């Protein structure tokens, strides 16, 4: 609006100047007061045009200042948003890296499993003369191959019964009983009289069946146990002799005992064979752990992708906003340059002509 007034004022000045020239040409002998009045009027209009141009420059400068301030605020807000998105993305990347590190450690543990097996086999050599190992031996074995949270000694069932050990495999419980009659076995080995040894042999065989029956009582599917249980014999020599139909000098039918245990869903194991079963269980546990880690990593990567998409959206919006602002800034500065040139021409070089538009690259 101000620019229109300036143009109209300039046109009026031009018309008045032209009118004055015509009057002077047609009436060279006219009154001097009329000429003076005309010159005063022209001077007043010139001053008014100059004042109007000055006000226009101030108004344009104010508008440019507002535009610059708004641009700065927009850039600051966008920068803060980008910083927040960057920090969130960095946190997710760190979390994913930690998960990958844990996964790598788990893989190393799997690779070291064979060496651990060899080491444990060396420890378990010649167990026949170790004496009564029982629960202590079982706990030591479990502690060497399982994490603390993967088993529990003296596990208590709902009715109060205690099993020597329970192995937790996924959502199931594997009961392990180690109440083998090593004491009676030692008594048989030390007995010198044939009649007494024969009686001890019968008692030993009956005791083995009782241990099998006792172990089978821990098979309780209603309490999430497996449909089998381990009966742990802590001496390799005794277990071996059972397989070859003898327990030292004791004539015991191993076939009857194995079949009897099988019918009761009881698996008789020694430290070495039990370790083989545990190895299978551990592989299952580690496979489950790896599966959980992979799922967690996939979840985190998905969250990272969402954050990156959000980051890209903000960057696009920021680019569009900056482009629009730069275009408006350049257009305003071009118009200001035109006005400044008009003022310079109208005032015959006394005002204006100083504006040097600084355009921004879009």
C-alpha cells in the first residue's frame, strides 16, 4: 500500500511540474506570486514523497527483521527436534550393539562347550574309590554345566515332597534323584562271609528297585514335570557293572533292573552318561536363549527403523520450510530493491540507491 502511495505521489509531482512548465510557457508575464506558489507546492510534495519513502524503507526493514527472526526460530526448533531424534537413535543403536555383544559371547560359550566336556571327563575318572558322593556330587556336576537359575537342589513339590535336584527346561521340570545305596554297596564289598554277602546282595537289589520306585514318584505332569526322571548313580564303576550284570561281586540281573526302571519311566545314569543327557538339555536351553536374543534384536532394529523414518520425515519438513522461507526472503528483498531504485529516480539521487539485496541460495 505504501509503495502505491509513493508511486501516486511521484506521478502527482511529475504532473504538477509539467503543469508549472506549461503555465510558465503560456504566460511568461504572469504574476511572480503564482510561480512562487507553484514552486512551494512542488517542494512540499517532494518532501512528502521523501518522507513517505523513508517510512516505506522502515516498514520494509521491520518486515525483513520479522522474517529473519521467524526463520531463526524455525531453524532452532528444527535443530532441537533433530537432536532429540539423534539421541534416541543413538540409544537404540547402543542397545542393539550390547545385544549383539551378548549374542557373540553366547556363541563363544557354545564353542567352548567341547573343551568343558573334556575337562569334566578328566575330573570324573576312576570314581569307584571316591566313596559316598550322593547329592554333593550331583550338585557339583550340575553347577559345572548349568547356570544357577537353570536348576535347583532340594526342589519342593506341592505336597511337600523333596527331590534331590530339579532341572528347569523351558516350561518343564526334569526331576533328578541321587539316593543310591552306596553305603550298602560298600558293605557288600567289605563283607568276608559268603552267607552274609548273599543276604546283602538281595537287600541291595531290593533297595535298587525301591530307589527306582521312589524316583518315579517325582514324575508329576500336573506340576509341569517331564514324563521321565533321572536316577543318578554317582559311581561310574557301579553303573558299568550294572550294565554287565554284576555289581562288584554282587550277582544282580541288570536286564531286570533296566527293564523295571524303563517301565517306571526312570532313566538310570552315571556322571558321564548324565552329562551327555545334560548336554542335550543345555543345547536346548542355549538355543532358546539365542532365539530370545534374536527376537529382541529384531524388535530393537524395528524400533530403530521407525525412528529413522521419523527422522527422515522431519528432515523433509525442515527442507520444505527452509526452501519456502528462503524464497519469500529473496522475493521481499527484490521488491525492496525496486522501491529503492524508484526513490532514487524520484529524488534525483538525493535519497535511495543504497540498497544491495543479498539473496540466499534456495
